[in-house]
C-alpha cells in the first residue's frame, strides 16, 4: 500500500465522451481503477467489475475504466469501445479515453499509480490489461495484478472496509 500525493486527484483526465475531469470528482469514493482492453482474454473481468459497481455503487464506490492499447488488444475507436462495453458487458461505470500505461509517454495517472507496490512488494510497470488499483478516500493506493479477479476476497474486503457502514 502507498499513500498517494494529493495531486493524484488533480491530474486532468478525459472521459470516453471527451469531457475533461479529474479523480477529484470521485475523491470521496472508494475507486477501483482498471486498465481495460476489449480484445484481451481477461475481458470477462468486465462482468465482475460491473457486479462490484452494482453492489457498492450506491454506498460510495466506483469502478473507473481506462482503456489502453499498450498491449495491442484494445479497439481503435472510442465509439467502438463504448459500444462493446455497453452491449457485451452492460458496463455502467465511468469509462475514460484511451491512455498509455508504461514508458515515457505513460499517462500521468499511471506514472503515479505504478509507484505503488503489489502484495509481493513489486512496483513499476503495469504487467498486462486489467491491472487494478484500489484508491481509498484517505488516499491509500492498493495494487492488484491482472489475474487477480475483481471479486477476489482481498479486493472485496478492502472495498467493504473502506466504505461507510450500512445504516440499520
């Protein structure tokens, strides 16, 4: 786990519809930031990501999807990405414009996020599509590698423990 610099919320982002925003819009929520790719073998994780959104979305949680063609498995056109996500997986969580994850042209968001180590203590480059970062409202960042399913007990426990308690 890493505690991020408050500037993470100030990094400019572009939604998949072309609007300018930042993580500050979601700053009071538990965020699950995921680099996604439509043609990846891990794309069925979209279903579990959407299930998390439906389960916890009204309690202060959101999935944030960042398409990337870094591994040559994303559609070229954003309209095609939106259609694929909506029609194939029923995605309702916020999606963003395509980003680079690694290298000198990496998006500033990923330059920050990749400084966080995973459970084995390894930070650095995004290994593959569907790498996950849970950012809690206190600014803590937790990293989960691509093959860790969105409904993995470690992720669900972290989400649940970071959300406000349910009222009776």
